[in-house]
C-alpha cells in the first residue's frame, strides 16, 4: 500500500508527459550548464540580444509544452532574432541551482522557470519568471506576445518603485528569499537522494518510502507558499511606499522632488515576512 501511495504521488507531482510524446525533450543532464550559459551570454552581448534561460526537465509537461511553443515557426523566428536560448536541466529541481543563482534567481518554485537576462541590465523579468509553471495550458498567442514584449521591454517603474526606500525593501525581500531558498534547495537535494533509493529496482523498505512521501508533501507545500509569499511581498512593498509617498505629498502633485524628500526623511516602513516551520526531515540546511 505504501509503495502504491508513492507511485500515486509520483504521478501527481512529477507531471509526466505520457500524453505529449510529440513535444520536444530539450533538457540534457550532460550539458555543462554554467559554461554554456556564460558562452550564450557572450553571444547575446555580441549580437545585441538577450539571454533566455529555461530551467526545466523532460519529465515536466509544462517544460516540454513551452519547448513545443518555441518549436513553432513564428516562435523559432522570434527567438532566433531576439534571444540566445538555452535549456537547462534541473533534474528534480536540485540540479544547476548555481546557474540559477548566477543569473539572479534564488530557487525553483515550479517548472519551467524562465529567466530573461540582459547582458547590461541583468535579470529583466524577475516578477514573472516563476509564472511559467502553467506553460502547457497557455495559448500560443500569449506565449508569442510575452516574448515579443520582452525582446525590447524594460521593467516598468512607478514613482514609488524609483525610490531608495523601495529599493531597500526589495533588498530585504531578496535577503529573505535567499535564506529560505537555501533550505528549500537543500530539501530538493535530500529528496533526490531518497528518490534514487525508492525507485531502485531492488525496492526500498517501507520506512524510506514513508520518509520520501513526507518530504515530497513538505516540499510541494513549501515551494507553493514561497512563490505566493514572494509575489505578495513585492506587492506589499510597492503599496507601502506608494501610501507613504501620498502622505508625504500632503496634497501636492507627486513628482521626483517629493520622492527625493521622502527618501531623505528615512521613513520607517516594515514588511511582515512569513516564517515557515522546519522540514520534518533533515535536509542538511
């Protein structure tokens, strides 16, 4: 019964692509991802394009669904002209995390995770890079629109988001995410190690299977919470600063002079950061 439960979890969380065998399988464990990403970045700089890094896996139907969108003629032309595309295999979310970190992301919350990186401006789509876990169900037109816009787009910035106060809050969010991501990434590694035992051809004892299932549930809950909380924190930071700016203006029209005055006042704005219980199983982090 325990082994059957494991197989059910495998189906639910791994999201295999048995029904989509015609979709590409572009993710390779043999790729030297860091070296290839650095080389692609050089090419992007030379060509005046952006680097497009797709972190995913061949077991993931959304990863392969995005690759299938990319394989269509209109997307092939769009990507060839505007991006240096590289697919990076993450195994069960524990592989090539150093490459992910190198280009500005802390952890994988869903697959695929899509980074658009400008050689001069850095990570461009940080607010939406984690949204591609729904790639399989997105319309092709929506995919084309997104990557057409980001071929040239600059991140939008309101007056509130241009302030030093907002930047300081974002730095706090980034530090929080980095701390939490270390624990999550360690859990991914521990889970992958357990997986090798559970799905070994000789089988695993019931205790190991039970521990694997427990960590599976914890990881999926934790990564979903972190993705949602990250989005909420960014929205909260913008709203806190916007509200404080309006108070600072006291009826005056908002402009950069007021924003500078606001920053100079060193306002005390505080975000409420979520805290999560420790993983029930040791993860090394």
